[in-house]
């Protein structure tokens, strides 16, 4: 009897367990699995975490009707009713909707292949289309400052050209990609970060440091990959945004988007259009603008065709037409103003990508071709000078890439081999200033990469690119090595090293002519300029902890870049007209190093905080004399030692949210040429620090009778008017003496209507 009772009890519990049901399924977002989502039935105190492929299972559930809650950082919470059977398994597929910030989306920029962000051996930061909306960033340049380690800088008081500084390095150290392709030329870098509307962007992927050298030369500071809208569903929207700058100048945006796909989801096309009209803004009341007049029209499309699972074709194309005018006397032609810069620019970009994947799924072949053409008519002059010029720039890039997955030693290795060629032909001339850039560059790269998941916890990424540049006699090898170690489920450790180079050529800053000292300043490239090399090191710790109601995490990133034969600018006298000449030359070695700290917290998708702060130093080994009147300085100019951002989103309900954001810019050394009223000599000025605070409220209403949505937004950017207060006045101002936030206090109102 003593033996029979335990057997009966065991049989009873096994029988009872057999009567309980199982809930299993898979978590998706736009057809891609979502890893590590938390799936819970709170009333039963039952929960499970999805695996790396999005699969989950809840076992031993009693029969009945319950609510299933699915939460994951970067996605809106999902709730649905489920009916658990008395026995057997209920299978559900759950589609999550991406929230404004995403932690574990699929990215391509780190390895040139699709990888989940948390599994990528190279750290990739992502700026989604929702991020642009939350921060009311209408252009690419406005949104990039909300990523760690990145800072947007305005470098001209008259034309407002901008550059992206990544990890303390100037814009020419970063590689800008459009839909994975390097067609973003030095000429485009002057204005196109501000010309690209946020409404055209699906997301932006950023790889900081030399770990991105697989994309070619100039990727020393990192790579920014701008991915345009992909057709994933039938939708359309029209949107308008009106802003008033400091109570005096208007800034109007109009955006339209539409996507169409077939029922089989094997073909689709998306269209986007944008129009901007901004009045010039004069901060100091001297009659000369601090923000130029802008008129911008953009149009583009992106199409996908997948006739079979093995074949995929993608086409994209878009255009930018912009008129930009700064200075004074806007009712007169530019050459009749006291001081003026005018740019009429037309940009065309197009590309085609073809991918073939055999049925075994182990191999894939990618071929691609992309091209860009920019033409512009421009004027830069004082006192009716004949400062008219013309620019023509053509760029194309093409290549072949083969990916092969191999299984050995218990792990999987994704091998990538490819070859690509980049051609750029730039002609820029102003006869009156004896200014001419007539430059043709050809860069051929052969690359090989091994992305090896040795174990579930350790991944080793190694690669090398052989570069042949027509300005260099020899091949240049740029190797890289990165490793990812996951000692625990919630912790990732990354380390990387890479070499890079820049060829002795003209860059974007060399194509900008500034006003200074009563004339203009012109940059010349030394005929003795040698290539610049780099060694980059990085280490990061990434921790994220999810639970049923909240998710929190932080990232600590250490970086060090050693520049060899670094390019510098030094004053080189003046020409016969008294214009200042600046010479680009090799200035020895320099070092940029620092720490970036990121933190994030999300409570039940009701409130989310993200923030980042960078602390760094940037110094030349030997002083650089940018002016003959000022002793040389070892410190990088226009480079603060501290900068950062924060974004706070409050979502009391899905249709209503408010957001608060800010951008911090620390003190920095700014060069100031004399010549303006009250400025007798050249000087180095230590700028104040700035904290730009923004607020926005957004309400979304669903119109059931029309099956459309109507969205209203309102807010203030730079609430406390954090803006430079000591601009030079008059026509003889130093137009490069500009620092701090890009705009003063701005009030905006926006409306969006459609199916989105």
C-alpha cells in the first residue's frame, strides 16, 4: 500500500498536467523575428521570454480565456485575448509595432549583412523614423544630434553649411551612405545633411570608430547609413509643419508619402515628396541674415520586386532642388547686395540592387550600381564683387558582394567577399577669386570579412580591405578586428581595432569660401600633401534588463583614434586682392580619445528616457598656427570636450504623447578673424556652453468613418532661446565665427492626415 499511494499521486498529477494547455508562438516585426520579448499572462503569474528567433512557449496553463501581454524594448506593448484549450497547444503569431526607439532591430551597417543589433560584433546605433517625429526633427541634420557621440555643427553665418562631427572628428572623417551606397560626395556634404527631409527616412544606422572601414576611405570616425522608406504595406499620408523662428521668420514644411504593395507582398513601391520654404532670419538686427532663405523641393521613390524567393530587385531614385540665399538685400540680385552667398543646386541620386539567394540559403550574391549628379550656380561676394561660380559633380559606385555561411566547430561563419569601385568627378570654379577645384578620384576596393559565431557567447569579426586610390602609387590595406562576448543574456562586451586612411584630396570644407577680414578666405590644398593614416580602438559594455513592466539599460563606450600625418589648416598669407589663403597640409600626429555613456529606461511603454554624454580630448602632438597673429594651439578647434543629449517620452495612452528633448554643447575654442566692427585682431575665443531644450505634444485621432488617422502636434524648440549672442555685424563679418545651436527659440504647429 505504501508503494501504491505515491504511484497514484504521481499518476494524478501527471494526468492533471496532461489536461493543461500550452500557448506557443512567434514574435515578429515587419516580417522579422523579435528576440527576447517578454510574453506573460499576468492573471496566471505565467511568463516566458522569447528566444533569439522570436519563439516562445508557456506550458501547464489551465483551460480558460486570458489576456496575453507581450512587451519588448523598442516596441509598443501588445495585448490580445487567448483561449487556452483543456489540452493541446494553441499557436499564435504576434506582430509588434515599433515604438520611437528600438533596441534590437535588424541592422546591416556593421557587417554589410543583416544582423540583430544586440548580436552584432560591431556596435550600431539606430535612429528610427519615430525618433525624428518625437524630436520634431524635420531634416537629417536635425535628428543626428540625438545619437551618442554625434554632434551637428553649423560652420557659416551666411550660408549655414553644416558638418557632422563623430567622436570629435570633423565631417570629412565620416562616410555617409545612402541606402548602403557611398554616393554622398564632399560637395553634397556641405548642405545635403540639411536638405534630406526626415519624411523620406526609414531609419539611420551609425557605426562609430574605425570598425566601419570595410566601406572604404574616409570612414575613420565612422559610417552613417541613411535608409530611405521601404514599401511594407499600403499606406499614405500628407503632413504640414509651420514654425515661427524667434517671432519674426516663418519656416514651412509640406511632406507627402505613399506606399503600395501587392497581395502576395512580392512587389511594392513607395513615393515621397517634400517642400520647404524658410524666410531669412536676422538675429542681431544689422540687416544681415544668421539663417539663410531656403526653398527646397525633394521627390523620390523606392521599389521592390521579388518574383521568387531566390531573386530580389530593388530600385531607388530621388532628387533635391534647393535655392539658398544669405546676406542682405534679398530683393536684389546676389551680386548687388553688400554681402551675399547664393546657391542654386540640383541633386539627382539613383541606384539598383539585385540579390540572388539559392534555395539552400547558404549563399547569396549581391550586385549594385548607384550614381549621383550635382549641378549648382553659386555666388560669394562683398560690395558687388563678381563672385559667381559653377559646380558640376558626378559620382557612381558599383560592386559585387558574395556571402557564404559555413558551419564548423560547432559555430557558424558568414564569409563576405566583394569588390567595388567608386568614381567621383568634381569641378568647382570662381574665376574672380582664382579658385578652382578640378578633381577626379577613383577608388577600387577588394574586401574580405569573416563573421564567425564561434559559440553562442562569442563572436569574432575580422576583415581587410585592399584600396587602390588614383592619388596614391601603392595599395593601402585597412584591416579591422572586432569581438563580441556575451557572458550573460543581458550583457554584451565588444572590443575593436581598425586602420584607416584619407587620400590627399580636397574635402567638403575646401569647397566653402568664407567671409573674413573684409574679404574672403580660400582653402588651398598643398601639392606636398601626403595621405593621412589612422589607428582606431574601441571597447564597449552594453547592459539591458527587461521585466514584465519595465526595461532599463546602459552602454559605456571607450574610444581612441590616433591620426598619423593629420591634415591641418594653417594661414598662408593673402592674394593680390587681400583675401586670406589657408593651406591644407600635414601637421604631424594627433589623438582623439574619450568615453560615451548612454542610459535608457522604459516603463511599460508609458514613459521612456534615453540619454547620452560624451567626454573627450582632441589634441595635436604639435601646435597648429591657424592665424599669423595668434600662437599655435595643440587643441582641436570647434571641438568641445563635453556634449550630449536626452529624450523623454510620456505616453499616457497610445494616441496621446508628449516629449521633452535636449542637446548639450560644452565649451570649445573658436577661431575669430578680425575685420568686423569692433574686432581689430584675430583671436581664439572660448565659447559658453549651451543646453537646448525642446517640448512637444502629439495627439492622434482615428476617423472611423473614413478609416484614416488625423494627428496634431505642437511645441517649442529651444525653449530658453539657447543661441549665440555675439555674432559679428555688418558686411565685413567673419562668417565662420558661429557656434552653438543651429536656431533660436522656435514655435511650431504640425498636422498629419492619412493611413499610416
